[in-house]
C-alpha cells in the first residue's frame, strides 16, 4: 500500500466479499514470508477488521511460521470493546467510516487524522465519535504535529546547549 493506494486502510477497488477478506489480509502473506527468515517476532498492522482474519493471521503454518502480533488500532478506534466482543462472539466485524475524496493522498491523511482523533478521545475517557468532520480532524492533526515538532526542536536545542 501507499498513500495513493492505501490497502492498509481498506481502500480497494473491488468490494466483493472475497476481496474484502483479501484486503484485510493484505500484508499477512508478506509477513509470513518475512517470518521465515526473521529471528524476531513479526507484527502485521493495518486493515484487520474481522475476527476471522485476525485468527487466520495468527495461525502458524506447517513449519510453525506465522505472525506473532496484530495491530488493530484503527479497528479499536471505532470499537474499543473489540477484544471482548470477539471473545464473547458478540461481534465479528468493525464498521470503519472511510473518507473517500477525489485526492487519494489527502483522503488517506484524513482517515489517519480521524483515527488519531478517535484514539485521543478515548485517551481522555470519551467515547469514539464516528461522525467527526474529517476536515476538522486533518487541520487539527496538522496543527498538533506542528506544535509538537516545534516543542521537540526546542527540547533538542536545550539538550545540546
């Protein structure tokens, strides 16, 4: 995936059920290939929304090779009780709102900004708000990034003086 073709965020042209499962598992096969030669645990992050795909990703193949850790931040940003739901069998899929603007790069940035805003809300004890305005989210994210960058640069300058 890339910012223009963000498979990790679930953006794909073919929306059939089989392609949805393939899209969710986009990086899993690649991660398994890496796991064959890596001496460290391998993590797959991005696009996993269903229990079925999560379980399949964690299963080891006949040589004992598999993915060790899954990143589910975007799914958790919209369904904080996801793990409990999956354990109880109550919910198997997370519906994640997707920003689909003409400019794919800006859409990808907006999707990330909205997700970061949701995670920030939960860090403050608030519930996710799936209807957040993506324009507000992206402007807020850019302003926060600018502020944090300047703060970091000041800290580095002070540390080196």
